C-alpha cells in the first residue's frame, strides 16, 4: 500500500508539473488573444472572452496547486508516535 501511495504521489507531481508548463504557455497566448478580441469584436464580447479566459486560468492554477499538495502529502513519511521518556512507567 505504501508503494502505491508513493507511485500515485510521483504521478500527481509529474502531472502537476506538465500542467503548469502548459499553463505558462497558454496564459500568454490567452492574454494576447483577449486583447485582440477586445479591439476587433468590441468591448462587450472582448471583455467576456477575457473574463472567461481569466476564470479558466485561475481554475487550472488551483488544480495544479491541489495536485502538488496531494502528491507531496502522499510522498510524506508518516512519523511513528513513540512514548516520551516521561510517559514510560506511568499508569493511566
């Protein structure tokens, strides 16, 4: 079970990195396309396109963050709880 968690953690981290690279490439393209839409098709349609693009960029950023956090959580070793030296010999 531990090995499956580690494999899933590595998979999520690699997936998040690939999504982040794609997000970086498409963000600049979306910004340039949004400014072109505002100038070509009018203000209302261009602003709608810009806000829709911004909304999707934010959703992808949140998805990348979630995948990274989940992947790191799966890779983290759980510490074993041990009794401290003061607790040894005490009765409850």
